[in-house]
């Protein structure tokens, strides 16, 4: 058992590490003052289900969620469901719900579109700086590695060109 497992109590089947539910009052972190009891009983003041159902903010958000889920049933994403299902299956997430697959496809599509848009903006800035030197009428932009590297690093993806391309 690692030191992290012994610290968190998530260790293996050691006889001494059997976890038993501990009452908050028995915790070594429990306070001795009168305000501690008030803080521990916060969950007693939760609203009823009828209060939530009558709340206009909840009903509006709930209706928007229902509408969005219905929209996902009819939506055909750019990334096919079979590709998304395969990638999610290889990463350990198995589902048969097409709405979840399409939601993941939609999120992936947005991520790729954001990266492509940022790379286009970077390319436009780079060509605007070089355009002062020579005037060209060609307004076609090409996605290059030099435009993609800084954009991907903003998203936390660090890539390097292989040495044999230098």
C-alpha cells in the first residue's frame, strides 16, 4: 500500500485499514463551539421538490435542457457517431445513448473549430506583418505548422517538429 493510499484510506485489503463510517462529531476537526452544530445541520434546510418545480429559473433551465436533448437526437455531427463511439470506447467510456455520443462529437467539433479559427487569426497577423514588405493580392491562407504551434500551446498541447524536418 502506498503512502497516498494509507493517507486517504483507499488502500488495499489490509486488516487494519478497514474503513468505518465516522460521525462528523467524532472527527478530530470538529469544533467545540455552539456554531459547529449549526454548520453541520445545513443540509436540513434544503428546499422541497415542489419548491424546485415551481422555481421559474429551474423550469426555464430544465426546458432548455429538454429542448437541447431533443435537438441532439436529430442532429448529425460532422464527426460520425461510429468514430466518436470508437474513441470513447478505447478511452474506457461505453455508452449506447446517441445523445451522449453526439454531445461529445459536438464538443470535439467546437474544440477543433476554435483551434482552426485561432490558427487562422495567427496566420492573418503573420501575413499582415510580412505584407508591409511586399504587396501581394493572394488572400489565400495556408494552415502551417508555425501557425499551429502557438495556438495549440495556448490550449495546453505542446508539439514539436521532428528533428529530421529541419
